[in-house]
C-alpha cells in the first residue's frame, strides 16, 4: 500500500517445512498393471500428512470437519524429478489375516527417487502444525504416498507473508507448482524443462471418494514458472510474497 505500512489483513501467517525421503510413490489411480506415480504429492495426500502430524482420524466427525477446513498449500521442488520402475511381490490380505484368498503377485511400481520438497501452509491449523513440526512431533507416522516411504517433516520457518492483492496482470516468477486451472498464461524461458502432472485429485471427501481433478504445471529441475494468473479462477488460491521476495501459489 502506498503512503505507509500495509494493513494487517494484507498479510497472513505461513508455515514452511521440507520433506525428503529415499523413495516416494503417489499412485495414479487409473494405473493397474504398472502402478505409475505422480511426481509430487497431490493435494489430498498433503492433507493426510498434516492430519497425521495432528493426530486427526478422517473417520471421525473431527476428521470430516478437517477435510472441509480451508487449507492453502503450496509445494516447490528442491531436487529434479527422477523416477525408476521396480518389480515388487505384493501379497494378498489373506497372508496377514490367515483368511480368504492368498496370492503373491509380481507388480511393477514406479518410484520417485530421492524426492525433496518444500511445503508452504496457511490455514486454521497453522499454529498447532508449526508447534508440532518445530518440536519434531507427530501423532501418526508420516510418509510420502505409501506407508513404506517414510518421511519426517523438517521445520524451516513460520513467516508473515504479504498477500498479492490484486495479483499482478503481467507474468510473475512463482517458486511453487501451479495448477493449470489457475494460469491464464505461462511465459516460456530458454533452457527450462516444463512438465504437467495430469488428473491429480483435488478434494478428499472421506473414505475413497474424491472430487475434481487438476493438472499441475511445474519445472522439472525446480526452477520458477512465470505465471499470469486468471482473473476468475475456478477454485480459491493465494499468491503470497515471502520475506525473501519469493512468490508462492497456495491452493
């Protein structure tokens, strides 16, 4: 704002933490014979990870309310996207329970190798999440997509970020992945490797029910995207400027 300090409502508190692991697997639901992976966690996966930190059970009333809370999450790549396909022997449920059918089925699974992500969170639970992640505490174990891909959130900072209101009309460099549905234009730059993660689930409604899919744009090496945002986006988002000058898209 010109002529003085910005109003308090022009800022919001943002939690910043990072995730890393040896492997990750975010299964694309339409793949069966070869279980392909998304390159980074879909939005509902991040909701699940945050709920694990807080100890929220989605089968309870509190869990269902958590799914409907306004969460705004941004994600940036801290390492290039690399994947590898491996063959695993998957055992049927009868192997554990001793009842029902038992099978041992070789299955090809695509893995993300050495993933590293930075996560930005703004919402109702920012204070409690900041406290727990800063103290390296989590009620349930946290993982990247599959239970055998353990990860442990690493606290970085909690900052006052400036809301970009209105969002600039010209393309601006954004340090996070951006849904195609929010972008009116991407300014291409020489040497960049652009990619899209298609048909990622947007909203978890509980159980195995999800609503809406999005196509998320990113630069494979984790470089910025120069984005001009739509004036009338199909779902809410926040464009925020962090204290270091970086811009993040939270949605």
